[in-house]
């Protein structure tokens, strides 16, 4: 059984391949229509028009004004800008963020602390849903921002952003939501969701890497973080990534046209059944609403990193928690925030998939996974002491 490029790729939450339509839309902008949108000649006008059209397409799909969209280098920059740009636009010094945010948000908060800001961290319940009451309790007269992601990148748990935004607005505090994993998996309508800022990344939705955007409501004051030649209405300097912007617009359009996730839900059900049949195993966020294409589980007595390495030998390309946490020490901060014990959190596996995967691939994983888990457990002296060891070939 072989998937993309001869492998079964179940790491779509880390990144996705560029779609054919995206590649085709981008390709003229590398060698043919290579103008700088700021140039006042034919090639420049052409590039400027391409950026304008992309912005209009995206605004139509997300249901916001084109002027509320700012192109960035991706989710990380958008997240950092939302936090830092909001901090720089006010004299207030306190913000509330959830403890399961992406490192782009959490590390920005750490940095702000060095400059005298105070940060309150809202916890989650045991299913990984952010506590709205924690957020509400943390608010004070100095709070300038509340940040809570729309869906978590490790567990896929969909967050109560509507409730959080209601609390934020009741207190007159701007609300930022990281939408990087949510977009393309669940409906996003910025005219209905009361977010003041929303971040998006191209490469999670079959667009190119190195492009993203930050939606900033026209009612929310934000200061620029990257200064330069006046691009993006003076709010984000740097020559526009024209090909990337065109690719992002196509990717967003395609992802919004493709929100029927029936096939993914079926694959997810197969994986749940398989994982639930393995002893000493927990599915993270099993009782919460989760994205159709993410399954996260912890396998006691083994290391997630070993499991990922072993699955790789079988051609199954998965991840232990998130690609962004690979270089950090210790088990996932998301699982720890959910109250998953340290030793259990070390045995985390994330399987993320989309329409590029087939049911046959998932069935192959369901066959291999229990075997691999058992083999690894037999290497654990603690497991063998408790449960014994049977011969396996
Ligand atoms: N936010 C979330 C929830 C993510 O999952 C990611 C990427 O993994 C990012 C932000 C960062 O996006 P990018 O890779 O475009 O910088």
C-alpha cells in the first residue's frame, strides 16, 4: 500500500502539497509576469492587478472587506503581528491567551513579558477545549487583547471561539484567533465570527509555504511590525510575494469549495476504532468536537518519537505532536495543559489527513499501528513486567 510519492502521508497538519490549480495559477508570476507591484510600468501594473484580484477573491471567500486583509510570510508572522502589533497600538499592558496556542503566539507573549507586559494563560478542560470562564476571570482594566485559536494543531479540538468573542466584546477587548488549522477544515465566515484579527497560512491548505495573511477588522487599531516601503497600506513593508499571494487566493478558494468532509469523517472513524482496540491508549479530545482530519492519541509505555520513527519504516509519515514542537524539549504543552500526565504525553501520535488520502491507506495504518505499538511496548521493561511478553516474529 503506497500513498503520495510512494508513502502514506498522514501529516497534513504539518504541511500539504501545493495543488495543481495553485501551481498553475502561480507559475506565470515567476518568469513571465515577474513585475514588482510598486513599479509604475506595464509589468508592475500587471503584478499590482494580480495582488488586487487575489485580495478581492480572498475577501469574497472569507466574507470581509479586501482592505481588512494583509499579506504576510505565513501563520507565524501573522500570529506575532497580531500580538505585537496590538501591544504597540495601546498603552495597556496585559493580555489573556490560551495555554494551548501555537508557539508563535506563546513565544511572542514570553517576549512581551521581557518588556513589562503581563500575560494570563487560560487553561482547558480535559478534552482540550479552552475554558471560557478562565478567560473571563483573567480580564482586568489593563487587558488589551484576548487570543484563542479556532482549532488546535495537535489535537484538532475545535475551540469555543464564538463564546470567547462574546466575552471579549462584552468587556470591549479585541479578540484574535489563530485560524491556521481551522480554515479549509471547517466553515469560516468572518462576517459572522466576531474576531478582530484572524491568521491564515497558505501551506496548510495546499497553497505554497511562506505566504499567509492577517485579517484585521477595520475597527481594530494595530501598529505595523515590519516597516518598509509602504506596501500593504503601510502596515506590512516588503515587496509583495506576488506568486505566493496568487497561490494563496487559489488555495483559499479551493479549500472553501471543498468543505464536504464526509470521506475524512469516515477515515477518522476507522482510526478511532483501531486506536480504541489497542490497550492502554487514550484518544485526545475524543469527547470534544474535532477537525475532521486530525486524530491525536497517547500510547502508554512508548515514546511518540519512537512510534513515528518506526511507522516511517513502514512508509507511514506521521508526527508525534506537531512539527513545530519537534525541536523543543519535553512532551507537548497542549497535552500537558489538558492534564495528560507527563509520561502518557510522551507517547503522543498525531495522524492528520485530507482528501489526498484514501480509505485504503487508512486501513493499512489500522493494520500496522497495533503491531508497531506492541513491538515497541515489548521494549519497555515496565510494560513487560506488568503485562508479560508473547512471542512475536
Ligand atoms: N498556527 C498554527 C495553529 C499552526 O498549526 C501553524 C503551523 O504549524 C502556525 C500557526 C504557523 O504557520 P506557518 O508555518 O505558516 O508559519
